[in-house]
C-alpha cells in the first residue's frame, strides 16, 4: 500500500498535473524517490514552485481512503510498471498512472466498442452480438461502462466467457453510472476496471473526452455501433484516428437519429461492417477453432459442411442438408467424422455447432 499512498500524496500536491507526474516517474523510476529527492534534483525536471510544493507537502491522513481502496483490491500501475499496457505506452499523452481493479494484461489483443447512451433496441442487440462473438474469438472487449452501447458490449463479452475492460471517467472508487456496480463486480472476475483519475474523483463532464483516449489507446481497433451526429462517441473516434487505429462502423437505420453519426462516419471513410467476421478478417484474427481446422487434414466435403456451421448458433440437421445439398446418409457420415476430429458437437434435437474442444 506504500506505492498507493505515495501516489495519493503526489496527486494531492497543488500544481502537479499529469504531464509533470509522467515526467517525474520516467526520471525517478519509483514514486517514493520523488519525495526523497533533494531540491536540486527536483529542479532538473520541474520549476522552483513545484519543487517546493513537493518538498513541503505534508503527509495527509489517507487512512480511511486507503482502507476503502484496499477493500476494493485497488492496485496502482504506473508507466514504469511491467503490467502497464503496452498499447498505451506510445499513444499521445499516455496516462502516467492507472488505478486498477481486477486483472490487467499488458500485452492483450483488444477491440474497443462504443456508442450512444440513448441507443435503440437494434443498437443493444448489435453491440451485444458483436461483443459476444469477438470475445469468443479471443479479443478483449474495451468500453467505457456508460449506459447504452457500452454496457451491452461489456455484457456481451461476459456472456461469451471472455474478458472485458471498463474505463471509468471518475475515480476507481466512484462507479458511474451507479447502476453498473453489479456489472463491475462481474467484469473484475476475469477482466478489469481502470481509471487514470485519482480515487474520489467524481464523474465530471470534462473527464470523459480525456478518458476516451484510453479506450481507443488500449485497443487495436475501434467499433462504433450507434451514435447521433452530436455525440461524445466522436471524441473516441478522433482519438482512434490520431492513434492510427482502424475505425469500424455498423450501418444503421437511415431514418434513425441514433444512426446519423455512424452513417456519416461511413461516408467519411470508416470501414462498414455487418458481421463480427468482417472485423476478424480485416484484423487477420482467427478463432481457435479455425486454427485447429488448419492443423487437421479435411476432405473437400468435410470443409463444405464445416463452412455451413456456425460456432455460436446451432444448426439443425435438415438446415445443414439444405445448405450443403448432401444426402442424409452422406451428411450423417461427414458430421460424425467431424465430431471425431473434435471440430463439431451434436446438441439435443440433432443440432450441430462448431467447437474448439
């Protein structure tokens, strides 16, 4: 807890902002060394008034705050920490410190999913579907824990048994919106919730555009599901473009206000996608079951049947027969062979699904 205490102290010093903290961390390596440094050492990196403020800062009584953070299992990860995400290190204005609940992976393969808080039922379904399938393919789903599309993206990833990261626009101990406290509890079991803001920071309006650079920064690419023309989502899009990330967009109803922004992004050159497969193909990411297929020798007929199946939605035997035009006997034989190779699983009612087992 000493490291956490030192950062609480550093954040409380007047005149010490984000850029100053990052500069100090890079040069002193450990936060404790900042407070132990001589004045002339500090003056190499900060001005006189700031150096004096650091030297004269009084250790405040953070006992209650530390107790609350300990009860939430909050950790602090700074720029020099091995657990600091690789994807954040080289973005413009990387956060010097992130407060973490849950498990953060430094070299994760992430996709950000964002959209409007006031989404339609179409937007909810699409966000959850994409998040679920992309999480099943091994991507970490990153979003902002806001109402609407963000919430659905987190839920979709959890439904797939995948990992998701929520990025707060408030302190790590100030969950916003409050109704997502239960969702946060589920996320941190297999993923993480993070914040660059000091504990206790309320969800101020100016925090969210700043927070958005972390959402896009953590990810390999950004997916926008639904957004009106005037939307905070566009802030995340701009950050993603500045960071050199691909921006994918799900087309929306042309008569819906909630889709005006997303449809405009497509006109402006964003990549339109209508299935999760479109994103996986663009990023050249292949689910585990497809890697396994490449390692197993298949006949031409087996490949036809496998291509007719889905890895998330079971297909009934008769429907597979219609798709492949194989006879009942031939299709039964092929499905059995694929089951024996561990590529297909039969479910009750003669339904079949791809599997990586």
